[in-house]
């Protein structure tokens, strides 16, 4: 086991919903982690928001929002999930498993949010707060209130400008219900895409994927 592994309580592993949190929709259309991910996303946001509000009493709303976004974006959540000592519990279809890492990061991030949602339902808010603080302790220790925090789209635009690339064009389509947005960007001969319940979030997710690809290039 890596020294950077996050040890997950053995008691969590016996919880039915915690087990379900590791089931991707490509395995089951009904008994998957999507609803838990939806809930966990909201629980995570309030816990992180409360931590930042209490920790940085003199910081304005704009800066707090930037720091929170840097903590809960797709790449950050995926990094944390990949430190789980039980990450091998993740169940995906063979086709999904063969996706390149940049596409699987959104799956990792969603699974982490689903785990938070499962702890919230099974054990309550206080335990989910302890769980989140455990997950983010490393990232909390690196927060520098004097650092400039920007969202993924802003960081991507700056990175592309520095390399002489044109700004990306985000093509977004929604489903008939208007509760799911799919964003696509063609960059450097590849198509990057991601979906979210909000248009802006789908764009941010795609920007994160392109930033990850730039880092790995």
C-alpha cells in the first residue's frame, strides 16, 4: 500500500449504500451510484463551505468560492479517490474500464461524491463531515489564502494562450428535460466531453479534462 493511501474505515465497507457507491451506471441502470453522487455533491459543498468560512474569517465571498472550486473540481476529487485503499471496489463495464484515464477522472470524482452521499445516508451528517475532513486534510494543509485561485475554464484559457492556441469553443447540448447538459470541445485532434446537470458545470468538467491532457503531454 502506498504511503499516500487514504485508509477507509473497515466499518464503512459493510454498509450497503457504501458498496453501491462503487457501482457505475455502465454496470447497472438501476442499482448504481448516480443518486448517491447527486446527494454527495451537495453534502460535500456544504462541508467544504463551512470549513472555509470558519477557517478564513477575513476572506471575501469571491475568494472563498474560488478556493472551494479548486478543492471540489473533477481533477481534485479524482486525485483523492485514487488514493483510496479500497478504490479497486469500483465496478464499471469492460468498455468503460478501457477508457483513457482523462475520461475516467469524472467517474472517479463521481464515485467519491457517491461515497460521501452513502455515509451521509447511512451514518448522518456528523460522520460524513468527519469523512470529508479525513479525505481533504492533505489539500486543506496546502491552502494559501494569498494564492490566486481560478476556475478550470479561466486556467485553460490562460494555458492555451501561453502555448499560442486559440480559445476553446464549448459546444453544449441539453436533453429534452433540460436537466442534463453535454459539453464537447475539439482540441488538438481529440474530442473532450462531459455531462452535468448545469451548463456551466459541464463546461468546467471539459476544461478540467483538457488541462489534464495538457499536463500529461
